């Protein structure tokens, strides 16, 4: 197949750029999208701050100025007092002598000021004076999360002193012991050495947002989210700053101090009909960031809504601000001002192109209907029509505390707790701590090693050869027992009972043909997954019965150790004494009854296809909808980046052309038309399309989160995704994914579907409950009664999403001691499971509730909207009644097919291909053609399971057989022997055929997956042919240049 270089935008020629105003700015019209595609609308709320509360510095320059807020101002409301107490703990106050006496002040950053230039009607709508003499500035919030340690506060204060001369303004930071009045002493972060039995919360005393802090208080919002101050500039003053009156605020930064009349300070708030409205997002240039960052203009984002969307820093761009264009020329960016957002750290480039800004709209749409945001709350009070900003739940240092905790637990060999925290923070598997050590380094240094933890680390990407600051890898630090276990985990030894000879060679690292006692004991204990007691028992047994070690004959021979392991009562008892089976994250084998139920579903779908004109093995019906698409990557392409680029292009075209089609038109079906591949689609092109779409959706983590159990939907707060540069709503893409998966099943295509099994469990339950007309959310998932059976069912559901977390929660419920449980709190990955959960310990009495809330968050709450959209989309194509009576994972089983290719299946495949699938058809009975086919299937049978799977993928594009058997493969597989007749009776004369000139016997076989065709040169001997087939099958990703 050829490859297309066209993009979605050039193909459709009608979709706009993701950034408005690529070359020229359109008229300023208020956007309607949610953040980060849109901003606002916002409304203002008056605060209780008075003129004498502020002390302004540097508002008239280009750099960020400073606003000092008097501590006395924080006594005007109960919530402000709570905030003041929090700031006391953070050491956030400065001592600033003003008006003849010392005062404690809070330092806030302020944008450069500018005259209000909005139209008069807009000013009136915002409640601003219509005078042209009014100036304003944006006040940034106090960065509470960044001030969580007293040492950080001191550094911030020292930095402030560097910006403002202490000789002229008398500003000094409040240090320990220097506070006056009733201000609390600056508190340092306390780090203590944990003794056994100590309360775990005393490790680090950090800062968390007090529950009683009222975020709806306009005064608190002004200080913690930001707001505007409006003032009337005064005249230069000759007198000392200390002689200023009480009705004016000092303005510093010019040649002389200047006083200003502060008219008001206003907080912002979300409101559907707010008068402060913004145009849609526009691209923010890197050159602009460089200038404004250097001026100290970008400050940390504190509003949870913006943080959840990925924004990290915010800047108010003042009206008519001049910034350099790509040619270096200065140009005005936003005539009425606006907000700019950075989605990365200040010292990092905008790799993903997410930085953007929103310009204020001069004439807001004040006619839009106000939409109520909520009804009555739990106290029966009616919510207002606007919503406050919410601050981030956890400060940035929370994760650092968790990292210190998990390393400390590893040093204490508290393996259950380490596994539990690692499941919540999987990136800790590769994180480094003291001396650049990883968790694997710490494990190596312990006397006892937990095998399950090693497996978990490996699954999460921990490197076996990671080096610490001294260049040491974990193997060097560990004992021989650790080395044996770690090497076995990372190199995956053969199963002792499935491949005993391979198992022996794996453990015979000295290549002496002998397993010495220490290695033998560790190897057998690992094969049985023994706990500490079981491992000691095995080592004692080896020391008694095999003190000289064991050779291969002693293991495999009649009456050898292998026979003892399989038949002795001692080892049978040892197997029973191991830890109860945990969730392993793999599908079990199917019974005949279960397989029959799934095949019944397959036949019901086939009847649905027949009703719409589809018949197995025949061409696409004439009524099918044409679906023109760019061509996929060439078969055999080994470049994953190019493959993904091509697949994403196909996904973009497919999504935009079919997103609005109802389910009945999906049942009518599509005729796939790849560019440059004209011809009838007899199922091969549809199969290729399904394969490419699956790779585009699940080939990386762009659209779905990757969990141990498979891919799952992004959290509900991720409202927008980007597809080929075009923003799309996540639920729209997930609903389309449901239709696509149903269509792949409808067309009987095998699909490497990476969605976790939980998606299909919910799908089946929804199908059943819809038939009974039951409520979706409460009935589909509310099948976990508070009994032992209900809890096991709940954990089994969680295992279908994340078997690692499910296994850890089982240990929390059944294995962990009270001392272990004290290390846990009611949070999951930093999210509180219930109000106040971060300060509530798990105990023996409340651990059932902890486990249930944990499961509920992961299965019901975090990604519910995406899951619901997927299910809705699927059932639009395949009705719920079709799924009746099937297994919960029956759809997934049909999509994946049978993972193992048996000899019986190879025999069935040979009967299907020989002779009807042999090409050329006129020569399919010729002895040389039959001989070549026989040699082909002989080589296939002699290969192991991995080779057969690769052969199928090489031949048909998938490495599995359909669950219904090889007879359901479509199109019918073909084996083409590249020969031509030489004349005479080609049915009986051995010399009646010859090789095609372009296919000498040395040429490697080629797979053509669209038509399920495999081409081979006419061989002369079996051994040479088998070798060429193995070479082609083992290296087909590299293409077909080797011939």
C-alpha cells in the first residue's frame, strides 16, 4: 500500500485551525467554549477592603508591581481570619513601617496599570464609573501552595527585598523570632526520624487548605484567586511616605512616590451572563513569554478549574501591550487586555503548543439567557447563578511527602504498604530519592525481598540496571537471593512444569550443567511463589536432599526432582500454604458452555448483518456508504511514528465523516475507499481500516489512560481532546469509539482492542438492565452488597480495570495489620475519598469502607461520562437485545479471538486453504503446488505458539484465530505459489510448471494482509523453504527489502 502525505485539514478543506486568528484577527466575539478553549464569562463582586488597607509599589512600570495588604484588613470576616491563620503558619508576612508605626503586610504581585478603555456601556454593565480617568491593575493571588514551607516563605520575602529597596521603603521579611504583635512565629517544616509504632502523620507536617476556609467569600477569593483594583492616579508627593493620609494608597516606582485614590477592589467569579467576556483562545507565542517572564509577570495558577485543564501560570496582558511579532517588530496584542496561560513550567518550552491567551470582548453579549447551575444543596439552600473559583485540593509538596513515605516504608520492608502506595503513584517506580536511588535499589539492600513488589516495579517500567549517584545498579547492592529473584522477574524464566528443560538452563547461569544448592532453593521457591516461611522450608529441603546440587538428569530423569515436586505430599502441602491467589490481570480459559454462549452472540450478530444485506465472504452491499480515506502506512512498515501519524489521519477522516451518522446507518455499513487502492471491498479493506483505527486509538496514551488491565477513558474533568490539530469533546470521541467497536464486531473483524474488560462488563450489564427498564447508574453498578461475596465481586470488577490495585486492596482488607493500616488515609492518588479523608487514618474498623470508597472512585466516579458515552455509542449500532444471554466479557472475547493456535486449528486452516485457497486456481491440483503447500503447513506446525501467532499476523494482519474458528475468517485465506504453466498437462506432469521470473526460490515469502494472501516462491527442498519462512515471519516489521 502507498502512503498519503495529506492531512485532515487539506482533505476536508473546511475545518478551521485550532487557533483562532492564524493570520488575521476576526471580530472580537465572546466565545462559548469551556476552558481551555474558552474563558469566562466572569462577573465582579465587591470586597470589604478599604483604602488604607493597601500599600502599592511599582504599578507604573513595565514590570510586575507589588501590593502590600495590611494584616489588619484580614480581620473583617471569619473566613479572612482563617486565611490569616494559615498565612501565619506559612510565614507569609512582611514587616512594613507605614504611617508612623510598624505593620505586618501580605505581599501580592500586581500587573502594570492602564487606563480603563472599555466602552461606556460595558463599564456600566460591570459596575465601573464611566470616567476616563480611572486606571486599573490585576492583582495576582498569594501562592499558598508555593509557600508551604517556612524556608520558602523566607526566600520569597528576601526576593521581595531585592525588588524593593529596604532603605527607602523600610520593608524587611518577618524571620523567626522577629514577629511583633500577636502574629504567629514562622513555622519550619518538621522532618523527624520515624520510630516503630510512631504515628505516621508526624513524618512531615505540611500545609493543607483548612476546611473552614470559605472560598465563596469575595475577600478570600480576591487574595487566593486574584482580582482587580481600580484607582484614580494622584500627583507626585514631596513629603515622606509616612506622612500620607489614611484615604490614599502610596504608589511607588516612579521618580518620586505617588499617591493614588483606590476606588475599589473586586474579586472575579464565574457567571453564565457575566459582563466580563473573552474571545476564543488564540495562540500565545514563545517570544512573548520570554519578555513577560523576565518582567515577573507570569504567576502560578491557583484556581482548580484551570489547574485541572493543565494551566500552570497566568499573566494579565494589559491593554495595547506591545509584544514582538515573529519578525521582531513590536505590535499590540490585546486592545482591551486579556489573560495568557502557560501549560508548562517557566523554564520549559511549549512542546505541545497549548499556550494561549483570551482577549477581553469590548461589547459582551448581555442578552444570553442565564442558565441555572444547580438546584438545592444538602441544606436546602438555593445556589446562586454564579460559581466561585475552587483552589487546588493538595499543595505541590503533597506528592513529595508521599515519595519520602514510600522510600521510608521500603527501608522498613513494609512491602504491603509499598505496593499499595505504588499502585496510587505508579511513576514512583522510576522516581529517585536520596543519592539518586530508586525503589529497586532500596529493595536490594533489604534482608528480605518481596517478589510481588518486584513484579509490580517491572510492570511499571522500573529499570533493572538503573544507576544511583555512585554508579551502582541494584544487583550490586543485593544479596544472591535478591539477584536470583530480580533476574528471574526481569528476564521471565520458563515455567518449571511447562518447560522443565528450559527452566534448568535459565537457572544454570554458570553453564556447568549443575544447579548449586543456594540457586536451586531460590529457584524452586520462586517457581512456587513461596512466602518467607515457604522459602525457608524449600531451602532446608534442598540442603538435606540435594546438598551437592542437581544436574539436568537429576531433575528430569525417572524418579528425579521434577517427579518429586509433582507428586510428593510435602510439595503438595507447600503449594496449599502459599498466599491465596491474587488477581493476575489475564483472562481465564473458556468452558464449552461459556464458549457456546459467546458463539450464540456471534450468530445473532450475523443475523443482524444479513438483515442489512451483508453476507459472509461476499462483496460490500451496493447500499453501503462510501468512506474515502487516505491510504495507510505500507504493510511491514517498521517506523512506529510514521505508522501512528498515518493511523491518526485515518481516524480524523473517519471521525468527521461518520460522527453524526445514526446507528442504523452504521448497520447499513461502509465501503472503505483508501486513496490509490481502487476496487471492491470484500472485507479486506474493512479489516485494514479497523486495524488502523484501533492502533490510532490505543497505540499510545493520547486519548485513553493506560491501566494495567488495559486502556480506560480520561477522567471526567478532561473535557477536550485534540484530534489531528482539531479540538473535539472527549465524550464525542468516546461515543464514536463505542460505535466503531460495535461496527468491528458487526463486521466480524478481529480487533486488537486494548480497552479494559471493565468497559465490556458495564456494557453487558447496561444491555440487560435496559431491557428491564432499570436506571443505568444505580442498577448497573450497584451489585456489590456489603457481604463477603459482594466485596469479592467488587474487587473482581476492579481487577478488570487494574488488577494491581485490586490485589493491593485485597491485602488491605485481609492481610495488613493495624500498624500497617495507620500509614494509609482516605485518599486515592491525592483525591479525598470523602470530606476530610486526607486526615483520616485507615483502621481495622473502617477498612471495609476504605476499600469500597476506593473501588467506587475508580469504577464509578472518575471516568463515568466517558464510559457512559462509549456504552451509548455501542448500543446505537448493536441493540441491547442482541447481547442478551452473553457473557459479561463476551464482546471482548469475540473481538480478541483465540490467543493460542493449536495443531487442530492449523489442520483446520490447511483444510480450508487446500485446495480451494491455492493460487493459481488452475494449478491448485498440480503435484508441485500441493507439495509446496504441504511444506508450508508442516513448517507452521513445527513452530511454537509464538511463531504460529506471528505467522498469522504476517499472513492476515492479526495473530489470532476467530473464536468461531478458522471457517469464519474473512476474506478466505489464500496461499499463492508463484508459478506459471509451461504447457502440457499441468494437472499430472511434474515439469508442467515453472517459477515466475521475478520470484526465484531465494525470495522471501510476502504477506498481503488486506486480502489474507500469502505469496511464496516455489521451493526445491523443505529445509531451505522452512528457513526462509522463519526469517520472513520473524522480521516482517522491517519491510520486504530483503528478498
